[in-house]
C-alpha cells in the first residue's frame, strides 16, 4: 500500500507524488524509493540503487523536518535516476518524468539572480553601492 499519494499523472509525461508523511517520519529515502517504484512500474527490490544517482544521506539531511515540523517550501532538489528526471521539493512534492520531459510547476518560485551579482548585460542587481 502506498503511503505516498500520487497527486497528478500525465502532464507532459510527468508524475507527481506527495511524500510529506515520509519526510515527517524521517523516512525520506523510503518515500523516494516508493515513488520511483510506482512511477517506473517496478518492484523496489528491482530498482537501481538510489546512491548511484544521489547521496541518500545528504538527501535525507536536506529534507529532514525543521523545528515544529515546518517544511522548507523553497528547497528544490533535482537529480537524474535511471534515465528519468526527479525533482524533490521541500514541501514533499516529488515529480518524476523522462529526461526529455518539459517541467510544469516544478518549483513554486522563479529563479532570480542573487543580490550583488551581475546579469548577462553586466548590470549589477541588489544593493546600491
């Protein structure tokens, strides 16, 4: 029985899952393996090792719940696994799709330049000097 909930399927080849319960229980890797197993229609024991694609301990450390169980909604982790793109957000949403998948809604925030960095045109962004 899936502890993670499949929340969307078929958007340009992308499948989405919610593994918030796994994160809250400190079982991030188990949640990722379960979603990969479902998305790839493969028993967990027949999957390629997750550590061939990403450091499981590092993944768990990044996604562990913070004080008072607060998730990190701005955190987005991207990696490739067995020819698929995997995006794991800090709020527990996991998106899995083929390498060629065009990602829709992968992150809830837009990428912006860091303060005091130069843009392509050479102009500075951020604080005024």
